[in-house]
C-alpha cells in the first residue's frame, strides 16, 4: 500500500470523538504503516482548527497537546515543492474546479505524487474524481 495525501479534515477524525469512524481508524492505521504526505499548509490548518476548538472549549489544552503529540508519532512527510511552482498549479486547479487555493494544494500534491487523497471535503472529493485521483473513503 502507498502513502496517502492527508488533508486536515481527514486527520481531524482522530481528534474529535463525534467525528470518529471505523473508516477514520482504518486511515490512521494506514498512515501508521505506510505514511502520509501533506502540503506545508496542513500544519497551520491543524493548528488553527485545534486552537479554535480549544477557545470554544470543545477541546482542553491537554487534549490539544495529546492530539499534536499523536500526529508527531505518525509518518507524515511535508511536501517540499518550490512555492512558485505549487502556487501556479494550485491556482489553476482552484479555478478549474472551484476550490480554494488551500484545498487545491492537496489535489495538486496527490496528482504530482500519484497518491490517493483522504478528505471529507465534498468539493475536493468531486475535483479529485474529475482528475482521476483515487480517494480514501471516509
């Protein structure tokens, strides 16, 4: 099995109890065993979401720290494509598929690496299908 491109929505199924699922657990095991690749933006997205959840008292600071420690233990590699190249490609994909540039960065990464994409975002799933990127069903 290959690594996967992991978007923030799919990784957050491991953080929030109400978003947990059997498919999310299978994805976790796959990332443990085979790794994942993320765009640099992923780290900021994860941080922003868990901080927002902490501020809304959905998570405690201890739970945020435990989740971030869990992520550190996984084989998650950050893509090192030059920003200029990624910006041009993601802008094109965002326009073509009516995505945010942020979401298009996951699609671009999956296309370049020829890896499946794990996401809960329906617009991103639709775009992935349109360009022939395999999806990890969650």
